[in-house]
């Protein structure tokens, strides 16, 4: 079973590597959206420092949502998904592996690049760490919740906009607590409580979301 | 003798029952609404601090209760539909969503009317307001998902799963007041301690919430009847009903 999971992860990563422009598009989207905010609200450093966690979080959330359509779409189009459903490995585990691979491709780059972008907003060094850590804990939750939406909208017309309508309200707690971590650290309270809550959300979503997504896939494909 | 729990899960049997129930609850809703509004607007005393503007609670609070309660009921029918694969459960869930969205919207709208004279602003990013807004988005998402799927069976099941995932949000709404420290006052009515309002106010509010309950039941059953007719139009009984009604 572990071998099957590793196989799914390696396969998805290899497929992504062959179409590396897809990965780059998501990262570039993130960078551009974050860079637009100072242009929109003005270059006042104090203001930028205040809004930085929220801006980075919202941009990361939108970027990871844009990438969601690709979690299952290609496998659905060429029939691989049906073979995965028929296979011996439980579908929930396959989904978990696919979501993990998807996070490595679309979530992890955002986490890695976020400190550089936060420098543009004049965030202090310790806050950079808290912000990156909150994104590292939060973006997998976004991928996990998003996988349910992606599975539900598989093959529907207008799936992209519909997906955002379904998934964005469910992202709200992650956004509030994730952006709250850096804000709490900035105000001197320390972001531990928020980071722990994010960790709890990650465990909860990791345990249940793949199975919900598996059920959604069976509904969509039957 | 064993009870057939699924007797009323057949649209053919439930259709006439729903019609009679909808009529009864509709009449009750009108009566309760008349009594509740009379109590609320003419009998209940003026509030010492908020003046007359507090009277919006006779609509606001019951609507907010219903908005959350209906989401749970929708998720309940959705879960039953997924577990037992009954057609009617999915129809009930789809029938509940618009009424739930309506009450969520009323709660937000009246709340903002109340907020302007009392807090001095139409809208604040307070936990309860925000989570009520998210609840509205959840209703919209549910309806949009169902509307974009042509196959009713898939629409029911996909909506059911979404409702079950979204129902996680309802407790967050309820506990958000305690989790985040915000502007909205704590609940004035609870089961564990005496309410902090005058008895007539409480009576008026409770009667109004019964009115909203009855209205919801009537509206949902009527909508469910339409959905049943539409989906079962090829069945004999639906054809006979349509010819008889025409």
C-alpha cells in the first residue's frame, strides 16, 4: 500500500515536472497579486507592515485555489481516475497521496517564496518565520479542503468559478487563524495559539478530507 | 407488526400529505405572525437603552435562529439521503436551501438596520456577522452546485456531501462569539440561565420564531411538491395530478 502511495506521488510529481510552466504560473500569480497591493493602497511602510500577513494569506489562498482544478481533471479526462477507483488501494489514500503531491507542487513554492515577498512589506525577521510557518501549516489544509470541491465539480460546466464559490467560504477559518498568527506575533502576544490551531486543523482535515473527497469522486464519476 | 419507516419516503405517498401539511402550517404561520408582530410592535415596552430600534429583534433574532437551524436540517436530510439512498431526502434538502438563504439574508439585512442606530454603523467585521455572511455563501454554494449539475441523482448526492462538509461551519458560528472577542453582545436567551429581557419581549420573540418555523415548513413543503412533480413527471400519479390541475 505504501508502495502504491509512493507511486502516485512520484507519478504526479513527474507529470508536473514535465509541465513545469503550470507550477510557475501559480507562483507568478502569487507574486504578482502580492506586488499589486502596495500599488493599490500606497507605499506607506507602517500600513504595509499591518496588512502584510493578510495580503500574503489572501494571495496564497487565491493562488492555491487556482491550481485546484488540476488535482483530478487530467486523470479524469484520460480515464486514469477510474482505474484508481477500481484498484486495490483505498481511494481515500490515493486521494491523500494526490493532494500531498499537489501541495508539493502548488503550496510549498508559495511557502518558500513568502519570506521574500514579506520583505517587500518591511516585516521584521521573526515575523517572517511565523508567517512562513503559518503558511506551511495552512496551505496543506487549503489543498485538502479544496480537493473536496475539485472532486465535486469534476467535469461540470463552469467548474472553475463554481469551485471558488464552494471552496472559498470553507477557507475562511484557515484564513482568519493563519493571518492571525503573524498579527498576534506582531502585537507581542506570540502566535503560538494560532499555530497550534492551524496544526489541529491540518490533522483534522488530513484525517477526514481525503475520504470526503473520495466519496465526492465516486459521486462525480459514477 | 413492524413499522415501515420508509412509507412516506415515496414521493407518490408524500405528495398529497405535503400539500395538506403545507396548508395547515401556512395558516398557523399567518396567525402566529399576526400575534407575534402585534405583541412586538404594540404591547412590548420600549427598551430603556435602545429605544424603539430594538424592536427589530422580533424579526432579526428568529430569522438568525432559523438560518442556522435550517442549515442543520438540510445537512440532516442530506446525510439521510446519502445513507439510505432515498430520493425524497435529496428533494427536501434542495427545497430547504432557498428558505435558509432567505432567512440568512433577512438576518443580515435587519441586523444592519439595527446596527446603524445602535452601533452607529451598517456593518462591522464582527465574528457573528461574518459567520452569518459565510453561512449565506454556503447556501449559495449549495444551490449553485445543484443548479450546475443536470443529473438530479448526482446533484442530490454532490449537494449532500457539500452540506455535510459545510455543517462543520455552523458550530463555528455559534461558538465564534466566545472564541473571538468582538462587538456583538452575547446571546440574551439561553437554556441554562434566566433571559435578560422583559417577559413580553421574550414572548413576542418566541411567537415570532414559531411563525418563522411554520412559514419555513409550509414554504419548504410547497417547494418540495414542485420538485417532486418536476422530477416524477413521467410517473402515472404526477401525470394524473397535472391533468387534474390543468
